[in-house]
C-alpha cells in the first residue's frame, strides 16, 4: 500500500476478518474519517474518563491494523513507532499510548542499538 490512500473501512475489514496481506500504511494516507471528530472524541473520553464507545474510533482502527502489520513484519518496528507517534500527536490517541509499548517490547530486538534511539 505504501504511499497510496486507503479508506478506513478497508483497514477495519482487513483487521476484523484478518484479511491479508497486511502492508504498512502511513496513517496520514487513511481517508474516510474526520481528524477533528476523532480528536474531539479522544479529548472528551479522556476528560470524562469514559472509554465506553459504541464503536472504535479511527485511531483505534488504524492502530489495530498497524499491530497486525507488526506481527507479520516485526523487522519494521521503527515504522510502527513512527506511525504510532503520528496517531498520538495528530489524533490524540490514548489507545496507542497504552497498547503500543507492550507490542514494542515483544518485537524489539534485545541487542539493538536502535533501542537508544527510541528511548
């Protein structure tokens, strides 16, 4: 998928039904949702400590898809980290803050010099 645009509904379907291939998608290239709406919902749920939602927001859908990409291609953990940071800074995703560290811990090579770069 690379630099091409993809609709959020396609990512959700691929992640929900585990439809391969899982190819890295830059979250900036995901369409079909309002960034402002996702930001507002993430701020609201944080302020009200209310994470009970009827459906997942776009940041959760994208993050879940990226987790599947990492499971398939764990050598690209730096892309995973970069895209996770984008979800945090652009969509105010608290989901990524909680979930991605454990995924990173599972997939980071223990003897990597890149660990110092990340942390």
